[in-house]
C-alpha cells in the first residue's frame, strides 16, 4: 500500500464522514434484520415495533417449512455452479488456444471475442429470448446456464494469464513427448489455479445475482432463481406474505452470497478490479 | 555411423535470415559446442534440432533416421533449458517421470531410472520436494536428471552456465563433464562463452552472422582460426589485429610492415597471400613480450596494466595509434604511462587477408 | 498420437472452438437477429412483417420514449457525480493499512455483492412512507414522512439514492487501486515543499488518478444508462412513467405490449446512445490532454 498524504490519521471531519457513511450503509441492513425477527401481525400495526418488543423466529420457521425459497435456492445453486463450471472449462480451453497455439485467423478471432465486451445485454436479450423460445429452452436449466457461458471477459482473462506463463515450460513438455492437450491439462492448467479462483468467484456472483435474463426466461415459479423469486415476492407483498416474512426472505437470500463474499473476499475484489480495467 | 547430421539448414523469420545453409556431421558420443555471439543463430539451430522450430529447408538425421519432420517428443532428443523449465507444481520425481509416462514406459522401469539418476546426481533427498523448495544448483541437477532418464540419443544444453555465479559455474562445469562420461549419447552445448566451449567440447562450431565460421577441436580453433572473427572471439584477451603490408622477403615466408614502421618476419608461407592487398597481422598476448624500449621489434606506450597474479596484461599503444595487448611476468614492473619495447614473436603470428581469411604459420617440422 | 504437421496448424480450433460456437450462437447471432427484428413489426409469437425504419421513426416521435430517455439521463446526472465523489472520498480516507480501515472497506463494499432484488427489497422498506425506516425516523423527529415512492418529483432521487448505496463497492475499489499506484515519495516531496492537504490533493493526487477517474465515470455512466431492476421493482417506473428509464421501457414494450419489433428498435437506440456517450466522453478526455 502506498502512503497517502500524511498517514497520521484522519482529520475529524473525515472521520465523522466515514463513520456516518458506514452507518448509512449498515442501517438498512440492520433494519431488514430486525424486521425479519418480528411477527407479521406486530408489524402490520406499526413497523416501528421492530426496534423493540418481542422478537420471533416464526418467519424463518415459515421459510424452512416449505416456502418456495428453498426451491429457488436450489435453482440458483444449480444454475450458478453450472455456469461457473462451464465458464471455467470453456474459457480455460479458449485462453490456452489463443495464448499458445497458432492457427489461422487467431488474432482476428481474438479481437472478435473482445468486441463482445462492448455489447450491452439489451441489444441481445430480446432476440435471444425469441431464439430460446423456438428452441424450447425456457424454464430450463440449460436455458439459464447457456447465456452465462458466453463470457468474453473470461476468455480475455484466461488468455492473459496463460500468456504470462514462461514458454519454456511448454517447450520442456513438448520435448517430454506431451501432446498439446496433455501439456494444457497436466502442465499449464494447474498453474492457473489462482486465475480460476478469481474468474470462478466472479462468474458465480454474476450468475447468482443475474436478474433480467432469468426474469424473462424462467416464468414458472418453481423454476425461479432466488433473485427472481425474491422479486416476485416483492410484487405479491400487498396480497399475502407479510412484512416480516418478506424481510426474512431477503435475509435468507443474502446469506449464501454473503458467505461467498466473506470466504472469497480477496478473489472478488481482485476480479472486479480486473474486470473493469479491461 | 554419424550421430547427428545437419544438411543445409536454412531459416528465416519474415525478411530476416537467421540461418543460411548450415551443415554439420557429428561423431557418435561427441561433445560439440555451438559458440557464437547473440544473434549468430546458434540458439535457433539448437531449437531446430530439438524440434521447437521448423527449418525452412534442410534435413536433420539422428543416427541415420530423419527427424526434422517429427514432433519434439518423438526425436529421441533431450534438452536442458537455460532456466531449467522445471514444472513448478510437480515434485522432482514427477518432473523426472513426466516424459517417460508420456512415452508409456512401464512404471517399474520409470521408478528404476529415476532412482538411478537421482542417486548419480545426488538429489535422492529432493525427490519428493517441489522445484520451488530447491536451490539453484539442485534445480539444475533435476533438469539434467530429467534429461538423463529419457536415455536419449542426443543431449542439448542451452547456455547451461550463463546465469550462474562463479562458484556454481565451476561445479556445473564438472557436472557436465561427468554427464558426458556417463551417457552413451552425443551432446550439443550452446554458449557464448569461449572458455566454456574450450574446456568442455571435443569440437567447437563457431558461428557468426547466421553461418558456421569454423568447426574443429578447441586447440585447432585457437591455434589456426579460420578467419579474423574466430581469431578475436576465441581466446581472452582477444588477439590483436594490426594492419600490415607485405614487403619483399627471401625465404618464402611472409614479411610485413606495421603501421608504425616495425617489421615482422612470420612463418606464414608467402604464396597464397594476395599481393598488394591490405593484411592484418594477428598476435596473441602471449606472443608479444615486454622488453626495454629499444630492445624490441617496436615501441609502445602503456595505457593499462592488468595484474592477474600469474601474469600481467599490458595494453599499449603504438606510435601509429594501434592498440596492442602484451603479456608479461606476474611480477612485472611496468606501469601506466611507461614507454616500453615490444618483442613480437613472428613465428607464432597469423596473417589475415582482406576478406578475413586466416593464414597460419607452418607447424615446426 | 497423430501429429502430422498438416493438421497441427488447426489444433487451436479444437480449443477455442467450443467457446466460439456458443459465442456466435448465443451472442452474435441474436445481435444480428435483433437488428433485423427492429426493422419488423413483430410480436413475441413469431409473426413478422417488414416495416423498414418505421419503428425507429415512431420511437423518435414517441413522447413516452422521450420521457424514458430523459429519465435515464436524469438518473445518470444524479448518480454518477455523487457516486464518483463519494467513492473517491472514501478511497482517500480508507487507503491505509490499518485493520479498522480494512473493516470499513469491507462494510462499504458489502452492498455491491447483493442482487438487485435484495437491494430493492431492503430499500423499499426504508423508503416507503408508511412502514419504512426513514418514515419511522421522521416520525420520531415529529415530521411527516416523505413519499419517496409516490411523488413524481421524488421517485428518481429515490432510485438514485438506492443505486448509490448499492454501487459504492466497485468504484471505491478502483480508486483504491489507483491510489495505491502513486509512489509514496511524491507525497514526501510535497510535504517537504510544505504543501497543504488540499494542495496536495489537487495538484498531486488528483492528476495521478486521472485515468481511474475517467474510467469510473465512463463505466458508471454506461451502467446507469442501463439501469433496470431498481426502477421496475421499487417504483414500477411510476407514477405515470416519471421514473421509467429506457430499459424498463423496452421491457414493458416487449413483455407488456408484446411489440417485439418496437422494443428491439428501442434496444438498438439504447445501444447507440450508450456507445455515443462513451465515445464522446473518451474523445473529450483524450483531446484535452496530449498523449502522455
């Protein structure tokens, strides 16, 4: 870490600002947490009762007892893990190909892939919806996973990483009689594990939090991902659930991602910085 | 049967010619050094032999079998890389077995070979460690071990001593010499250090400017350099080349006059030398002795004195500005700025024609 | 192992092939399809009819579309400058190796890993005038609640606040990375030159992170022009479209009115707007200063 100007500690206004900011960051989260521990009846009268009075686990009980949240959680897990695995495989293979193998149009194809970084979701999402409708891919796991596999950033990232490995290793392996694939699999791939971790976590996060595509592709409520399911809950709030239950769902939905965040903090931070500096 | 044969290897990168029709024949179990400055093409040649680059034209035969169209792993050739190129995530044992496993050698055979190589190279204790845990010297031995277990017909060593400190360099020179004794294969070493080439190789292939300049045993390269490039590249400090013109002499041997008027009688046969052409007289420091100012072939002023303990190197300048390197006793009393005499041993002198080609003294009968 | 050099040249295709096939099929093909659809009158069920540039003409004359473009621009103007300043200030304040700073950085970053639905769920019940957190606080202070989600003048600011809260993480990270690349001795030289904090900031820090600053602004502008989830879930674009950004408009046209061609045209226009804004920003910046 390079030294900022005069590291003698923050000036008082700055300190106040940071603490105040942190409080604003945290307040909504605490509010949500408090609400989730109150009975719906109490909250219907006055939500300010969240600050006091009897707390209960009944909302969480309701979730565990068979709200669709578990189903949504499962869907999210399958889709995100599937997407992550797929991206790692495809982008590693492609990254190796672009970085180490020489084939016709290699440079053109690489630029072609990079251009994909500039294409916003909106330009593609509607026609893709049509396409998948014709292929009967909606409301299915492949329908949710396949779009996530198209990750130009992943290819770029892995290509750069492979490029950084000294070529001498390739040459030694070739002289050791390894085929190109064996060279990839046994020699180079194991050396990319840090990159895999970073790309993997980044992909997982993106897939888990993805909203628009799962919204329009998975329309049956038992096919919702957690993110989409939570949106549908919000919209149904007026009719049914109850504030406490809704907030419990929000807390519940946050847990997996916060766990991932805490465990993989380093990778996430590194990935997001890397992603934007393409 | 020859071990390695190169026939007219040619290689260019785009418009840049890197190798211009290189040919060579090696004896079985011969140790050859490719010696030359950077850019001479020696590394490219090595990589072409290994199969890491393809020549634009030419053939390579190893023990009679044509290998230039084969993949690197199929050529029966092993290479020790300049920076070792050990697989960082594999243990030493796995590093050494990788090639054999790719060749589908039987497991117990692999184990036996690895164990033996490890014993010979004294790295048995390191077999289960990863390269990152080893010292530089150990890593190099692993790299050598990896090559040995493959029992190749040809070993390629890429600048094995270049990035080593002095102590390690000595140790490694011994390793390489021992390697040579142990294996039943030919060896090729690429280096830019003429001392390495001189001490280790049976024959040296001097390369410069994309071509082979000379091939021969070290002493021949030293004593009878084919041209002025070889003459100055081999031998340290470098041979002095002084402009000279032929003057009439009797006796059939060439007699030349230097720029400052001094005359030197050589033992180089006169015929064969171009008449009326500017020549260069080649003098190694050991052929130029220091005398009293009027007692030598010519006079010079000392510009630099290097005391090496067993001898002293004197860098002096002649009256016409030519710089000459002379050699004196270890306890020489010559100092900077002194006017000295130089006694040139003409019998040991070489003459180089305008095209650089070397003409040498007839060996004493 | 077949290693005939004739086929070796094409080995690479086996490695990049799988990705490329998916890429073409799921990204490029729809992209081209989309352009095609935008020239059609089409519904979601496959009926197509070529209408040339009619969709575009209608869009350019459509006041609802205009409103959505204006809304998107308002959002950008509210969010990007504030977000940039706040995250820069945070990065400056938290760019130190202490444990406390690390904890604070973690807090500020945590909101950005949550999905848009979680965030809107949380903020709905912060902003909503009856049960919301802010409303309760206002009540405790003896004042009336603020109708963030129903007052047409307040819905866009509400979206902006929510978005800023959500988006702190990435720009702050980028600024931190940029600040860390400034060599420490520059600051030491400045302090020897008796520079005040403000001068140091203005003359040394700011120019050094110029590139990061530009990056953050460009990225956030492009991102917020494409804001969707918060608008759909918090305000449903209302009341009467006063907080409907372009992407929500596209969504409603496509999945509300089933007018796929029209929506596709709007999507292409959005693409152009984002491209244009990005390029304008890029050119303005690179022209003002000669290449370093």
